[in-house]
C-alpha cells in the first residue's frame, strides 16, 4: 500500500509541476523524468483520469502525443509528515503541517473535540525552524470515544479512536469542511502514512489513517564542551540531523534544559540537551550505537555523556531525579541506579548525570525547562 501511494504521489507531483510550467504534460515527459516505461505511465495516467486528478487536453494525432493536465494546482498536501509512537496503552501522534495556521486550526478543534486525545500541543520542527508551531503533538489513549462534529461551536474535526494492530497504529478521524478535504485529498500523501480509507455520511467524513507503531527514543546529552570550545546544544542538533538520515528514523525535536546553576564544575550556565526520535523498534539498538559513536567522535570534552531511554511516559521518581539535578549535586552512582531502575542506558563520562536529567525532563514546556527555579514535578504533565 505505501509503495503504491508513494508512486502515485511521485507521478502527481511531476504532472502538476508540468501543468503549472507549460500548461500540459505528455506520457513521454513523465516516463523520461521517472525512467519508467511509457506503458506503465499510461496506466497511471488512465487511473488518475478515472480518479478525477488528470484530464485529457488533446487527443493523439499522428506523431503528436496526447496532452494531459493535472486537474488541480492546489497544494498536493498541506500535511508533510504524519507518524506515531506507542508506549504501553498510550500513543503519541505527530502531524507536521506546511502552515502554522493550519496546525493551529487542528490544535484548536482537536482540543475542543477531546475524543481519544488526552493532550494537544504544537512545536517547531527540525526542518522548519523558522515556522511557528507546525508540528502538532497529541497524546491519545487506545480505544474509541465518539465525537460529534459540526459547525461552530461544535468542533470541525476530532480523533474518535486510536488502535494498535500488528505493528501499526490506526487513527479514526471524524470531520467536516476543510478537515474533510485534508483527510480525503491530502493526508495519504504525507510521509509516514501507510494508508487512508474514508467513508461519507452526508457532509461528515470519517476515515482511518494507518501509520507504523514506532518507538519513542529520547537521547540526553551533556558535558560535550569545554570552557573554550564546543557547545552541547550545537552537538545535539548535529546528532539529531545525523540520526534523521538513517533508515527507520523520524526526527521529532530538540530540547534545552537548565540544571543546577550553582554547580562549580559547569562550563557556563549548566544546560543540557535532549533530542527526540521516532524509530522502527528493531532499529533502536543501532540508533543508540550510532549516537554514542557520533558524540564520542565530536565532543570537545572527554567527560561527554549520553543517556538513551525508550518511551515518552515519565514515572514520578524519574521526574524527581530531574528536579534533584536542578537543585543539588548528584553523583554518578545515583545516576546509574536511577538509569537501571527506569530502563535508561548511559554512555560516556561525568556527562551521563546531566544527560539522564535531560531525559527525565521530556514533555515539559520550554519555559519550565529553561528556568531552573520552576518545579518540574508540579503537575505540568501526568506522570505514572
């Protein structure tokens, strides 16, 4: 299914671009651009004509090839990426949009609808650092909880069900209007989507979006710099970009957190970094090995450390370790005990203490992470 959708997306992109530039395209144009037999392209053209995506402009006449045009020059998809991670009976849904406005619309209506969602928020993205909040992050519980959609004040779209089956996540979405257009005409083109099925009931559309059930992996990083060389945040960003190129990885984001500002051995203000990834479960050991090797090779300090933990839910006592790292001095032995208890793996020198703290603080707002005086255990996010 995903390969067919990818091929369809490739052909439509070329056809729409040619239509915008020249007003038409031919089978030979697409065949040459994709290194595909003309007969295969013609089959796709015929299929897309039946779907209403392409129309015949001029019939073939002798040596004059038939000319076609894409029937719409609307954006192929406002949805860049849709992917999911799972941790026990909870799922995080990530939906990266081309537009901060569209992401804000979905954030507002998804939060109003509730349904299967526990929380909704927006982040910036690695690919679109200058855009404001184009990554929608949603936490959901497995199961179905119906939502009535409609005109204001009712929500226009809501996630009514989330299910985990054989390595895949199925989101059931109910919507009208613009969100219905997104579901029926755009979401299948987003990176990470394995398939979309829809059915209509009058103006209301309900559909199912299928994505891989990926593992959430947090990698904390600390003590990679010296007083005169390097910066942990910069190395963390470089690591995120490096790992994002590997097969089976979807980058989520980068966080900076302040630890104890009174620590005597700090190089500057005593900040640490954490990067977040969605990873094919079988690839997690490879990602951990690649991260340790990359940081060891690039760190300016021999005391570099990383902590790697799978899962986005933070137990209360692990969060409390992060609070301790902001208020006091912690030894490596205490860090190793907490890491073993909560399934985190440590690599490197003294920096593992702050790296584990970075992992323990995932899920908190930026203003809390950056202010060491804020209490990280004061109910910012449910913990287990």
